[in-house]
C-alpha cells in the first residue's frame, strides 16, 4: 500500500495539490467542520447542479479516492480525513462529476466514525 500511496501522492502533487507529511487529529476535526459548513452553504443548489466536463477534476478526484483507501492501511486516520476533505472541497468548488458520489461516501464515513466521537 505504501507504493500506491506514494504514486498517488506524486501524481496529486503534479496536479497542483498539496500533500502534507503528517496531519493532526485536531486539524482534521477543523477541516471536517469547514468542509461540512461549505457543503451546507451550497446545499441542494450544488447537488442539483449540472455535471461538469472538467477532466482534471475527474482525474484528481480519482487519485484522491485511491489515496484515501491506501491511507487507511499505511497512514494515520487524520491523513485519511485530510484527503477525504480535500476531495470534497475540490468537488464543492469545481462541480459534480462521476467521482463525486464516492467522494461523498468517503466523507460520510469519516464524519460519522465512532458515532461522531472523533471528528464532530
């Protein structure tokens, strides 16, 4: 899984995304709250929006989806939360694509972890 993580990290960096070496649980909690707030502000308008033709968004979310899964095995939970939040925020800013549903499912799994005891 480390190879998968390293490959995704390198590609995301080339796509202009920032990849921290580590991330704290406190920062993850704040980032999750910020992402939820962004989602709530856009609400139904965003969900009912047109699908974007942005191929870069599709590709970037694809690598975020994979790095989230790889991080589950080789990084801390706070890194999983970081990547998940980054993917959701990217989709909130740039629009809906085929990868958005999986991104939202991954986000749901981190904000509801342990009945909200960790991040909410």
